[in-house]
């Protein structure tokens, strides 16, 4: 594709103006929104108010005066609009890992006659670790993780499976599951479902109520742009409310937390998923970050996501020097999320060489180079520049520079 065609794509982009809502440094090409979303300018402004006035001056009165106590619910309702959930089914709190523990324990209670947790062998590690931890805690008679390849999931669904426990978009390859089809298949076998939406929320249209999903989680710091360590969210279908008791029984999940009762009585609905005191600084940041989605059609976001990745793939094929990159993502756009993964023996060095040229991507073990496509901040011209720079690095052998071989703690 030539430069004129790329410029035409930018001229026709209905989301182009959204880039102005982010505090992106000049000259930075950011292909890493699937790891950490960029900073929205609204978050900068909101944090200044929070620190200067609410925390700095109003102090403890801000729990009531500025609605801090209601932020988990208020922020959850903003997320609900992005995942196809009716009000009263989403709350923001804690991390994905902690929320998975809550939901997995709840699902096992609801399906107490069964014990198998069916997952995917290359699911995100934290999802597997949480299930392994419950397996150890409860014993295999009550919780037994069974991790299989994605191709074998349907074959392994049977009367012993309590929970189908999956991530929609694979963190390495970007391969994307069909939530509606797998949820229906699980329900047909009497199993519940828990979906991790961390790599899909904010870039993929989701209809959890329509698809009759039981439970879901997702993080706030990737495509939702809530900042490093932003709170995660929990979705629980209203059909299951008040039929279980999640095990992390902290005071904020009590029916009357400020009664300070000695015995635990769970709050109704989503509030029982709260545990400790809400993290107000990070909740305020996420709440403000979600404003960028207020007038957005998620179908348009998905369309641009596909266009960006298809352009990237197409431009890769035009450079002979880039043919050593092996595509590890599905070539069919409908089968992948908003990212592409390429394997290469020197993937880490390539990633570091790109960073040195202000193009953010990331590396995933053992040899994956990942590129994330955030439709609200990326232009098609950005994609052209990124691929051209990648070709230059490979042509000149810059990725072999010893300075780029040292593995940092965060890759």
C-alpha cells in the first residue's frame, strides 16, 4: 500500500479526533496499548482536583462529599456500557487475580456437584495459577484444574465440568474465542462460564447479557487506559446474585460496613464482591479514563482495529528483510483480537531496538514480538512508520546490538 492510500485511510477515519484526548509524547509511536494504555488528559486534570482539593483540603469528608464510597459501583457502570451488561451487574475493585479467585470459588459453590475447572493450557498464567491455588486449598475432590489445548475444549466438556474458565483473547498470539458459542456449549453440558476479558474490553464489541455469560473479569490498565495497576472489574449475571457467598469476606462487602458487626453478613448484589477499602486514587483515574468511550460506537473501534492490523500485516510482506518474522496470530482478522504476534529468534533485541527509536511494542517469552493496536490513538500513518522503522532495524542488524540483549525485569 502506498503513502497516498494510507493518507486516505487517515482522512476517512471517524476516530481520528480521539487521539487529542491522550497525553502522548511527540514522536512516540505506541503499539503497546494491550499492555499499558496511554494517559488520557482527563485523568491528569481529574487527579489534580483529587489531590489538591478532595484529599488535600476536604480530607476524610470526601468519602461522602465527593462520592468516594460509591466509586466501585459508579466506575463499574461505565464498564458495563462497554461489555453489554445491564445496570447492577458490574463493580470495579481489586485485581484480576483476586477477582478470579472470588468468581471461581463462587462458581464452584453454584455447581457444587461438579469439580473440574476446564481451561486452556496457554491461558494467561495468573488465571491458571489462581485455579491451581484453589485446587491445592480445596483438594481435587472439590476443585481440579484441567488445562487442554483450545482445539480440545469442546471435546472435554462433560458432566464433571463445573466451570469453563477462559480468556477471550490469548495474551501471546491474539487468537480470539467465540464467547457466544463456547458459553452456549458449556451451558448445554451444565457448566458455568468465567471469561477473562483483559485483552478485549475497550477494543472489541461485547454483549455479555445477550450471550448469557455467567461471570467475567477484566483489567483496567490495558485498552481502558486506567493507568498502571488500575482496578479490575467483575461482571456477575443477575441470575446468580445472592445465590453464593464469595470467600474474601472483607468489611466493605458487608451489608452494613459501618455497623462494625462482629459477624459477616454479605451485601446484596455486586457489593458483596468488595473486600477491603477501595483504592480511591486508582479508581478516580479509571473512572476519568472511561470518559473517552462516552460517545464511541464499539463497532467502529473494532473496524479500525482490524484495519490497523491488516495494514501492518500487509506492509510486513512488502519488505524482504522482514520475512524472517513468523506470524503467530490468526491470519483471519475475525479470529484474533487487537494485536499481532510474530516470533523470531531475536525477538527481544528487536523489541528493544524499536523502543530505542520510540516505537513501543513488547516481548513475550519465549520468542514473541507483540504489537497492540489501540484504535483511539493510532493513525494509519503511524503503522507505516512503524513497519518502515522495523525494516530498517532488521536491515542494519541493529537488533543484534549487545546493548539490546540484556533482559530487564519487565519485558
